[in-house]
């Protein structure tokens, strides 16, 4: 044997001995060193309590059993992560150039606890927070019976998620991941079920990751079927989406998007996400008894977030809007009509908004409202309705309202104009032909308060309504004058329409007390005037209507409108009626009946009201234009 051959044989024997030594090497000896290294790097206890195996190749296979990592000192759970068996391979060639690549990794019976303490510190931050670590590249990942627990006491959240990798089938040639969750999210009982593609696809930015999700949070239910684009960075999602629940306002707690209180709803559409913008398109569904369609988007990249919507309802039940003004509050006092529920100023400040909404048909029980169109703008805590427009009784009711919520109490300015309202359409449920003609009016009010009741209870300004010309029911005029005899004749002979010279109602509001400045309904037969006040602070009525007939025989007793908004009372002033009736009865006995007419006689024709002056003054006070009282 030559020297060269001896050297080669020696090297071969050494390699054989080295391979044999490595093969039979007890890698468990390295466990303490690995534990010290991990603990030094993370500041957490670490141990491999089971066997450690290493099978050498260009992709060495490492199997670690019973791996345990300790939790943060403040946690009630001493263990943050526990893995029964971790089986993975490492690409040695990539590791030599500084990249950690795991061609395969399989985790069995792992438990992971992620939590935040009461100060907001997470337990998954190790050592230096600012140090950036490259996430290992994983080619294939399988999970068998994994459990993830997430707790955050700052938002009342405690969730447990079970993760499993499903075996491939003929229908699904690739393995899929399944996730189920139960617990509490932001104080709401929560259930979650999701099924997605292979976990390795989560790292792909070129291949969308398919996913189906159903979730229940309290009374809110959601389902989505679509794809995640670049899922690890949440750069985009596209879903067919369905959402239903008892109240849209609950979404503010769940996702932080302010919504008004509503009745039960069921909505469906297409949800997409790109960058900071979430867009809900092809929206269609029901809110209460009203249909709703359109587009809705939220830009979370702006501060505050920006909401943009363009919505339409082809059949709007006005009852479904009650929650917007606080009228569906179950704690509303039983003796009050005006909603007392406070407006949520936090919601008003949580987002800017540009929302357009129109209703092509409106369903109401008594009000003759036909259509609605509103443009709502919220900017830095200030809400503007510019405008809120109703088509009502053949005319329009146009509201320009600003509500400033930047301070501790809401400050509101309202400018409301009524244009071309038709008297014959204002009372559609009336069995009497009330009359005909058009009227207009205006209200300019300033108020403060965090509920509609408080606003109206502090309102200052002017409210006026004018009708120049038209007609009114003769029966109503007779009854307003307690003209019983002629009222019976009208009923027997048929009601007639009496021309109206003018109708004016002008109120001045001071701290919620609306006092009558002028109240007149003047016709050739009767002149009705009013006095008193309406107090919105305590919701009380204090009005007296005095009807002065321009003809003979009536009791001529004033009509008193008293009581509260909840229980109004309309009745004659019986003291004066009884006194005149008693005198008439006494004279009737003495004179054989003829004298009974004397106290009921109107001696001479009553003067007409100065309609021109009244209308001119009211127009000036309230800023009413002639076009407002013209037919539309």
C-alpha cells in the first residue's frame, strides 16, 4: 500500500468515525446550552424537557419534544408557549449567507398565550423593542391541535382559539387550516369559525389566500367569503360580506366606526380593503322595515378616520330613524315626549363624515311626508345637515342645522324653512275637509344641550307661519266659536269652505319658552286670535284661543289648550260659557224665552284684522319670503 493510499484510507476512516460519532451523538447534551442562549436573548426562561434529535443533511431535520418558554413576570400564567413536538428542517446553505429558511415545520399540541397587561404592555416583546428581526421563511407549515389564548383587560377581551391543519382531499388537494374561537371580545360573548388555505400561502404576496369566516359578537353576526392579498401585512382583502344584528350602533364598540342607533338589520355586499381604505360596495339589505342600498367606505389612515357614503332607500319607515334623535330609548321618562337620551359626543368626534342619503318613498302613520334628501357632513366634531330636505304636503321643509360638539355641551343652530305647504294635505287622516291654500314659515333657533329635550328646553329665536288667502272649513270655524246651533245646521246642510283673509302664527322663544307674539285666523265669519305660551322646558301648554264671530248666536267661550305634550287638553273655558248660559236661561224665564238670546247676541260687526300689517311684521321677524308661501 502506497503512502497516498494510506492517507486516503485514514481520511475515510476519520470521516466514517466522525459520521458515526455524530449519528450516535446524544444531542440532549446541547439542551442546557440552547436554553441558556435563548434565555439570554429573550429574557425569558426556556427549556427543552424532552428528547432533542438532529438528523444531518443539507436540510438537517431537528425534532424537539416538550419545549417550554416562560411568560412575562406580570402574567398570571407562568408559561407563554408550550409545544409537545416541534419538527422542522433548516436550509444550511441559506443559513450560511445569513437567511433563516425552514423548508418544513410541523407543530403538535402547541399552546400559546398572547396577552396585554393593564398598562398596555404586551408579553410578546422580548429584549430590545426597537431591534428588527427577520421573520424566517417557511415553505410548508402544519399544525396539529394548537391552542392560542389572547387576553387584553384594557378592552375586556379574553379569547381562546383552536387551530388545526386539515388533511388534503380530492376536493381540496392542498391542506387547509381551520380555526375556531370562543370567549369574550370587548365584553361581548364571541364565537368564531374560519377555514383558509394552506398556512404556507399566508406568506405569498402573489397568490391570494382563500378564507371563509363566520363570527358572532353579542347580537352581531358577520360572515365573509373571499381572499386575503398579502395577508401577513393586511394590505388587501376582497370578500362577499354579510352583516346582521340588533343595532348598527354596536359596530362602534366592535370596529370603532361610529354608527347611529337603529332597529335590527341585515345587510350584504362586497367588502374590499386596499391600504387604509375599507370599502363596502353593492350594499343591499334591510334596516328595520326600510330597505337600504349604496356604497360605504372608511379611510382609517386619516385622523380622525373619514367615512364616506352614498345611500338610498326606496321605502323608508320613519320609525326606523327614531334612534338617530334618541326617540327609541327604553329609559325615556313616561311623562315626556321629547327624547332625553344624550347624544354621544365621543362618536361625533371619532370620525369625519360625508354622507348623502335619499329616500324616494316615506312611510308614516300621520305625517304627509313623501320624500327625503339629506347631506350630512361631520368635520372635527361639528355636524352639519346641509341640507335636510323633506317633500311634505305638496311643498318643502328645508333644514340647515349645525351641531357643534367640540366643547363639553352641544351647541346647535337651526334654520328651518317651510315652503308652499298645502293646507288640504297637512291633515291626510282628517275626516273633515280642513281647507285649502298654501302656507310658508321659518324657524331660526339657537340652543345648547346634549339631547333633543335639552336643546328645545334652552332654545332662543323666532318661529313663524303665514297663510295669505285660501279657505277653511265652516264647521271648524263654528265649533271654534262654540256656535252649536249653526254647527248643527252645517252638519245637516253640508260643510262649506270659507275664505281666509290671513293666518299668522308668530312665536318668540326665550330659554325654551315659546311665547305668542301674534296668532290670528281671520275670515269673513270669524276672527280667531290666540295668546299664551308653549314651554318646551317642562313640555307644558298654556294657550287660549278666542273666537269672535262676525254673526249672531254663539256661546263665544274661549278655547283653552292646556296640559302637557304627553297629555294635552283642549276644552272651552266653562266659567265664561256657564256664566253667559246662566244669564241667558234667567232672562228666558222672565221674558218667555225671547230674552235668552240677548247674552248671545253680537252687537255690531267685529272689525277685520289688519292682515297686511300682521303678515309684513311676521315676515320681518322671521325672515319669511313671499315665495315661501306661494304654491310649489
